[in-house]
């Protein structure tokens, strides 16, 4: 597979999720690996012709019809103009790149997912994959925090899952006053604080984390306090992936390359890696 | 496709940057196809501000009250406001004497004759309004201008450069005029993007593109002084294009 | 078989014969005294006395700035069609050969880079021996990288011992055999001997962030980029895309980059993972002396000395590397 040349794709829908994020659905060739064979946690490179390319995590589940869902925050050089994309617009895709979450390692275990902000996107992909193979895992718990209730992504979907009893959900926002009209039971606390009231069996729990880098140290120490071992904690690191294939040198974490060795790492793998958890 | 509405204005400057745009002769037909230049006093008349603009390109620094009004007006009416050229981005040559007594300066130039309009100490645009993007250079590189415009049609602003002229100079495998010839080359401190135009011709960089991000002035001054250029000389030279150079 | 020998006065004849196999480039001294790899004009000799060219041969494999994709609305993104002609690089020193070996490992690994691969396969390498000067460090830290050649020349008093290192080299030797002689000479020790050494156990422990050296280096660095531009194994690149005014076309470029610069590790929104220059020096050090990703444990510095020569601030990571390397033995 030639991963150097973007493959044509077409925007089939774009739906604003919050003021600065939207869910973009692309139509691609169902036989192309970007659509057909990715793992939650992997990423693809999305090209907007004439503007550039950026890395973005898969947010949905591999589909049979070649559609892929991406959650995009419109703050960068390429993502800003993408905000005004319309169905029918042509884009390019390369991927999938990197290592995703180790689904097979979760078999028979409880899973604790912790998402901060846009980190919900890859974890949604993971969640969908796990729900598809119901029975693979035991309890599914999601802790999800955002700046304000308006910034909680996929809220309806998550509340629906909670209602159906397939996940246990805890939500939080950073500041009071932002919680008005929020979902029921949404707390006002920092994401790591949600772990205080958690009841997990460390012997049979894995954690998958994706969030802004600033919360990682606290989340990690919280999980260790709960008794989770480092090889059961997986986290997704965000770096400036440009080539996706281990060549441009832009995504290094210590002596590792986020694009090739990550972006999902186990905490054990990152032991002694400077700058991994900042 | 609908043409983009663009305003192009010149404040205190030599019009060289606007001219650089008009000099893109080969591309002009294409430009007129994509852009409607609704306000371009230098090239088209009449020049009346009207409605809103997708982008305003502003050349020159601010030195007169009416310029400030025009700039604020353009800012209000435009989605993107772009500083065009070194004067707009950094202050440029007009700001060379900033910090000196203005009354004295006035007398040096005009003697006791009355001056037509009131002026103040020249300022780069970003001191007064939010600037969305900058194309620096005295004048800007044609290529950069065209890329800016092509980007605008796609809703994109240019990606900033973070390397100095030296980086491009080395890429071109040039002789280093500073270290090998002891010439007064400002490439170390100057924002790249010109392809090391001057050093490639054997002429030291004058610093016309303004400071590179994270310029290490203290260390550069050491190096220049080893080559016999004192700090006053260096700072004077740097401030020709960017009065805000400070120690 | 006795070693093959070519007399110095036959060098011009050798070059002329080599030209039959492709464009011939080697170290050439310009009017400005700068030595660069460039075409060796017929009737002239390369400058074999110079120890290093300003840019290493990587410029032939990865251009400072090059188009990697063209876009048109009709055809989508496509790789540029590049006509690659056979190129013979004459007079390449062991460090630069090892540098090419390092780039090969990065760009010819799984899913080879098409541009690199095409140029590389059109490249014939003719190495030459050299004597390290005070800027070189090949002899101080032997490298696991190989200094492979098609042909190798080793300087003797009045000529060169010449030997082949590949089938391509055999072919070339065959083609120039009328100007070679077999001579019973004592061939000096191969200056490529510092390369192809077994790699030391990779250092697992992280670099000590509290070492004052990082800050000292950072304070003195001007961020001019020269050290990476001129390094035979620095391959980091930035990717840029520019749309055409027509609204239907675009080009994507890659351009040499330097990890000491501000934008290198910035992600969307402006947050940088190598926040200050001291951290970026640690990053550079890690890459030069410890290696990245799949090449972890393989130092990428081949000791050519260019970074030390071109740094306007005279910075040098070698003393630090030697110090930290001593720590290796004490571990
Ligand atoms: S000649 Fe000037 S621009 Fe070029 S490397 Fe030397 S100092 Fe830098
Ligand atoms: S080399 Fe320096 S003076 Fe010359 S165009 Fe570039 S920035 Fe301006
Ligand atoms: S780090 Fe310096 S000495 Fe080592 S290979 Fe690169 S330029 Fe040569
Ligand atoms: S050559 Fe020297 S001054 Fe220039 S970036 Fe490298 S270390 Fe810094
Ligand atoms: S994205 Fe280029 S090396 Fe990882």
C-alpha cells in the first residue's frame, strides 16, 4: 500500500458539534484501508487540497460502505478553512497510521475510559468497537470532562448508552456557571477528581486515556492509586504528525516516534521517556 | 465562483509593496478573475470604502490620524486584515527615528515651514489593530504574495516562517559572508523566506524582513563584536527595518 | 591477487572513463573557496585535498526543497514524475558514506520513500580515504553504520589502491581496467574501519534534564539551522502545501528542517512539546547520539565535523557526548 499519496475522498456530511468542532463524514472507497481496516486510536492524515494536511484520529467505527467519521477542531491552519467545507467537496486521505488501542488485551476485563475535551473522539471509536463486540469486556465506565457543557461531544449518544445500561457514565465540566442546562449529574470538577468516587477492581481493569496533555500526570497518578499497573494503562499522545511514516521527525517523544510507535502507548512502554507525560 | 472582495490600502510607505503586487504581470489576469479589488486607491479609482471585504491588505506604517481611521475602518469591514511588507509588519524605515524628539526631527526636514498634516511616531499595524497575517519583506517576495492570495481564496492564512535567512543561505550552500569573510551580515537575526536573496549574490543581509522568532540577540551581538561590529552599529542597522529591536 | 592500483597521473583518464556510466560529481572548489559536491567539468580534477564539502551528499537524495506531490482537481494528488539519471559521486569520505547508509535505513525501510529510492538506485558511490582533522570525530566514536561503496580509493604516495565493494563496482573496474595496474603494495589501513562496528548496548536511561549543559548550549545557539542543514544524517523535513491561483491545482513540498527551531514540535493551537531551546538541544542530542524510533540505539552522528565547522557560535555536542558516554561504562 502506498501511504505517501493521499487517496481521494468526498465530504458527505459536516455537522457542527460545538462552536469550534464538527463531525465530518467522508465517503471513501470501502476497500481502501483508511475506511476498512483501522483500529480505534489510529489516525489518518486528512488533506485539504491547496491548503495542507493534518493528522486526525478516527472517531467512528470501520464501516462497510467506506464512510469514515472524523471529529475536527477548527483551530489550525488547515482545519480552519475546513469549517466551511460542504458536502461534495473533495479531500484526500492517507492512513491508517500508528498503533491503536490493544482491543484484544481488553478481553474479559473491565475497561475504564477517560476522555478530556477532544480526546472523546478516539475514545468514541473505541467505545463503538467495544459495544459492537459486546461480551468482549466486562464493565465499561467512561469519565468525560470538558471545559463547559456546550463542549461535551456526542452527549446525546453517550446519555443514550447510559440509559441502555451499556456504559457507566460520569461527566464533568471545569467551571460552575458553565453547567447551566447541562446534562443531569454533570459535576463541576477537574477530570482527575472523578476518580475519587470510582469503584474499580484493579485486578481486572484496564484504562484507556485520551485528553489534553496537561491532565495526564494527574490521571496517571490517580490510576496508580486505584491500583492499576502501568501495562494496563494506555494513553494516546498527541504530537505534530506530518508524514505519518516515521520520516519527517516531527512527532518524536523521547527516542520514540508517535506516528510509528504510538500514538497509543502503554504507560509501561513510556517509562523513562522524557516529555511523554508533561 | 464569487469573486473575493479585497481592499488594498497604502499608509505611510513608498508603495513598493503594492507595486510588487502589480508587478505580478503574468498572474494579473488570473488575479482579476478571482478577486474584485474594490478599494485599491493606488491602482483603481474611485477609491471609496464600501461594504465588507473578505480581506484587506495594508501596506505601510501608521503615522497620521487619518491613517489610523482608515485602518480601523478596514479592520471593521474585513474578515482578514493582512499586513503587507516590512513597514506594516514592523514599522520599517519611517520608524527609523522613533524615540527621538519629533519637533526637532520636523525642523530638520521642514525647517520652519508649516507642515500639511499632523503626524505621530510611526507604528506597525499590530500596535493598533489585530493583524491576521503578515507578509514581510522590503518589498515582499512575489511568490509569497501570490501564495497569500491563493491561500485566501481557500480561506487559509499563510503558515509563519520560524527560521532565519541563514537557514536558507546554508541550504543554497553559500559561502558565509559573516563567518568566512567578516562581513556585516544580519542573516542570523532576520526572518527567512527570501531564499537568502542578498547573501546568495555576495551582498550581506540588511535585515529587511525583520526579526526571526526567538532571535538570540545577546549571542549575536557577541559574534558581531568579535567581527568588529559594535552593539550600537548592529542595533542601528537592525532598527532601520524594525524599530522595536530591543536589548 | 595483488591490489589494483591507479597512478595519480591516470586520475583524469579514470574520470573520463567513469563519465560513460553517468553524470560525474565530486568535491569541487568554487571561486569563493567553498568546496561543494558538483559536476566535475571534463578536463578538470576534483579537489581531493578538501576534508569536507559544505553540504553533504544528502543533497542529491533529499533536495533542500522539493515537490513531493502535485494536485489537480481532475487527477487528485500525484507523485511528480522525476527523470532520474545515473549519478556517480566521486571522492566520498567514509563519514558521508555512513551518512548515506543512515538515510538508507530511514528512507528505504518498510514502504520506501519513492523519490529517495529512485535517486538512490541511480547513485554510484566512489569512496576515498581521508585523515581526520580536529573537527572530525569518526575515530573517536566508532559507528555501527556501514560505509558502503561501489568503488573505494585509498590514497598512496603517488596513486591510489582501488577496490570494488559491489557488483556495480566490479563492472566499473572492468570498464577502466586498461589504466589499472596490479601492484604489490602495502595497502594502508582502511579509513572506513571506524564504521560498521558493533553497536554499543543502547543507553536506556533518559538524558538528565538537570545537566546545566543543555541551557548553556541553548543560550549560545542562534537558531541559524546550519548544524542540521549541513549534517549528513539530519533528514527531518517540514511539509508545506501551496494552492495555485486557479483554485484547482496545488503543490506539496518538503523542506529541510531543524529541530532546534521553534515550530518543529508545535501542534495545532501553538502548543509546543519541546518548549524551550534547552529541551530542543536534548532532543537533538538524543537523535544524534541515541537514535529514534526503529533506529533507536543507532547514533546518527557519523563524525563528519560539519556542525562544528559551520556553527557561528562554535557549538559542539561532542564533549558532552564523550562525557555521557563515559557514564555508559559506569552504569
Ligand atoms: S552569509 Fe549571512 S545569511 Fe548567509 S549564513 Fe552567513 S550570516 Fe547567515
Ligand atoms: S537577504 Fe536579508 S536584506 Fe536581502 S532580501 Fe533577504 S531579508 Fe532582505
Ligand atoms: S552531528 Fe555534526 S559531526 Fe555528527 S554527522 Fe552531523 S554534522 Fe557531522
Ligand atoms: S549551527 Fe550552532 S547556532 Fe546554528 S542552530 Fe546549530 S547549534 Fe545553533
Ligand atoms: S509523523 Fe513524520 S516521523 Fe512521525
